[in-house]
C-alpha cells in the first residue's frame, strides 16, 4: 500500500499491486488494473519511488524483533561453545 495525495489535499491509500500505469498530464493519473483512474497531486516520480519502496519492503519480509530476555542465554551458549576444545558436529556421525 502506498499513500498519495488527492487534488483536494486528502490522503488516499492505494494498493501498489493494482497499479497498471502512472502518467503525468496536468496532474498525475494513476490507472489501476480494473481501468479505474485516480487523479492525484503526488508527483509521478514520488509515486514510482513509493511503489519501489513498497516492493522492497515486501521482498525483505517481516521485521523480526529480538527478544532481549533471551540474549543472556544466547551469550552463555556462545561462551560455553568457546570453552569446548572439540567442535560441535553439524550432523551426527554415521556409524562405520
């Protein structure tokens, strides 16, 4: 979803996946896949940048928050691993 500004100054949220074309006439005209046209104040370059930003955000995936309560246990696990002289195998060894 991207935010654009209508000619009357109000904000409109547009589903970026439904945009077919964006063109500059006297104003910016956004044509949706269903043929509906939206005339907005937002400049063509700004609409394009917002669509690109939206797609990049989708490609990155959801934001993952780190729970700080688990950090001490993670630090302890790393320290314990550093004190071990034998490396931990990535998978169990096969019987010979």
